[in-house]
């Protein structure tokens, strides 16, 4: 069983930042302690999940379709990025035309244009191309998988084609940063070399980085969107996966901002003048279950029992309020929630009854093995939270075993799927998921096309009704009608108990009183451009 001591000691130590280094920090330098154990890939295909995109995607790069992150009260919405507009071809609605922003420069001084878009797509989809990158493909495929064709129309217009009508495809492109073809040539057509000298179009440029230690970004004074020109001169990113070490770094003044402070440190942080920033964000923390024949979780009675075995209010209390109970992929007041007949709640007696009906009891305990991480993007407090779940499951007669791994290792494990030989002993994975758009909220989990490596259907859900609803969602353009289809998907997911849902994240950050201008959006992402220090 995991212990609280193990939870506090897990991870790596804080890179040394001595007194002389602290003195050398300029007022316009923002120092952030991430939950990650390493610097995300710098080459325009950031690894380590959505947090990698937050810190090494939207800082140095821009996508075709971006997020408006300027409000703390309104949900983030998709807006033009490097594409100024997009629309379906009236003659063939499987084709989308993207008109590109003109006058944009990469950090290396070369022009952004249609060639850069085709280059970046070739990197992920064209294994016959000299720019193809197998590692980059594993990251970028989630944004590009619907494409069956693409071409340059002119220097500032491209055509992207899907297999059938797909009204949701453009929303996926927010996870598709555009890299520089000229820089790829400059570094010798080598993506590893590109990582050492990256070039995007974003508001920040790479100054220096050391794997597993730090990355220093500097303001891109030539950024095309003057309204988003960073107000700080530099930003330093430090990978500090251990929650107690992150918290100590902020209290000692060695950093200005930390993700996910220790829940039991909030009073101490506030007493030190730090602000605790939270907001309801579209993000869930579940167990993704194996649906393969022979897996105990292929039995709906087992899946429902697991959902009934956990006191979510007690988990939120354990986290000192840094979460919200989850009873589906989205909160119950969300337009996509629907009206499930299976009501997720804490009911250990009913959980035991269902387990008995499935053939489990004192003489034959249900044994489950789950892959979890020590920390990572959106993983919140995984060791503490999983220890709590382990105890709750034990009370209904379930023996829960964990395989603990680094966050990036868990992502690679997820991309192999439940059918991989390495996953044979596992009933579930504990990967947190963003739910910002229709595809990421639902279709990537339940569509039978979305099994790894294409999507996040780790457990191999293969249900004709889910496939039908996913296809209907992709062909529905009217937002109100789309909401209704998505509500049907969430309803069926809950009624079939395809996940064990625990909590929604509020993405807590502890921030020094010296930090000004921060907006905590209702999003998994954040705009660092308005932030100043000192």
C-alpha cells in the first residue's frame, strides 16, 4: 500500500538555485515550478501531455486554431491563430480551406506560409517524406488523425480533407504547433538537432535549456500579435515533480509560481503572502478501464461497483478543496452531461452487492492492477489520491495494486493500448484527460476508430451505439444540436460505467505576491504574456 511518506518523497529534487543566482534574477523574470519531471520536447511536438503544450507548445509556437485565454469567468473559446479563417468547400464539404495569417516570422527569421503547414503535416503523416518524424508523429497524430489528404492552394491557403464530413476536425488543430522548414534545413534535417535550436512563431523564444533541469525562454520582441507581446523579459521553467519540494521552493523565494501546491500547505502559503489561484477547468481525473474479453472490468457490474466504492466528497476534503467531485466526463450542470440513469455516488453496500453478483467476495477477492504516475500534467496529487482509492476499494473487498511510473512513461504505456503485451496484467490506467472540445471530451475514448496509437481508447471500447453517436457528432454543424449529441454520449458512458470517475481538476497554482497580471482561465492552458514579476 502507498504511504503518505512515499507520496511526499516521490519524484526528483529541486535543481539547486543558490543565493547568488537568486540575486541575479531580474524583476522581469518569471520562474515557474512545473509538476513535470523533465522539460517537454522543444521541437514543436511537445511531449508529456497537455502540460507539455502549455509550457513548450503555446509559448514558443502557435497553432492554426488557438484559444482565447483572456477571461477567468467565461469558458475559453477557439479563435484564429496562424489561420485567420477556415470553412468547408461548398463543392465538397469533406474539404476544409484554411486561409493563413500573412506577415508572420519564425524565430529564425524565415516566413510562415503554406509550405510551413504542409511541412509540419508531412512530419507526422507522410512516412515517405524526408521530414517524417516517428517520435513527433506519436504526439501530433491526435490532432491530425482525421486527415486523408492535404495540399497547398497558394502561399497563404491550404486545403485539408477528411474521410467523410467532419465538422469537429478544425477544433483538433489547437494541439498542432507549426514548426519552421527553414530551421529544419539549417540544423541538418535532424529533429534531435532541432530540439537543441528550436524555432517557432510564438511569443517566447528559447534562450537555453538543460534536460531534466531547466529551460529559459526570452521574449520574442518581433511577435506578430502585439497585444500578446510578453510583459516579462524571461521565463524560467523548472521540472519539480515532488509536491513538497515545489511548495518549499515557493516559500523560500526560489520560484515565483508553482503548480499544484501541497494541499496541507495552503494556510502556510497564504500566511506567507502567496495567492492560491483555482478555477473550474474542463478536466477529469478517472480510471480508464480495459474492456477486453477476460478483463474483470469488462463486466458492467464490476465497473458500476468501482464507481460506487469511492467517497468523492472525502477525497476533495483530503485535497483541502483542490478538486470537485466527478460523476461523468463533464460536471452535472454542463450542456454535455445528459441524463444518465446510473447515478454515481458513494454506496459501498451496493458496490459489495454488485461485486457478489459478479462472483467476487471474501473467498474470491477482486484483484486489479492499475498503472499510475508519480506526478505530471493534470495528474494532480496521484500518489495521495491513489492511496485513498486503494483504501476505499479495500473496504468493499477489492485488492488494488499499482505500477508506479514516470508521467512520460505512463503516456507511452497509454499509447500502446490495453492489447499490448506489456498491458496484459492491467485492468486500468490512471491518466487525467482534458475535456475542452467535443473530440477530447468524448470521441477519442469511445470511438472504435480511436484505439491506440490513433486515439485514447486505451481499453478498446467497441460499441456500435458509441460509433454511431461519434459519427453523428462529427457531421453536426449546429452547436445546439451538437450539444444534444454529446449529451447522449456522456449519458451512455456513465450508464455503461466505462470509466471510474473521481474528481474534476481546478488546476491550483500558488503564486508569489510579486506576480501581477495573471488570469486563471477556465482552460487547461494559460497565457503567460500579461504576467510580470516585481
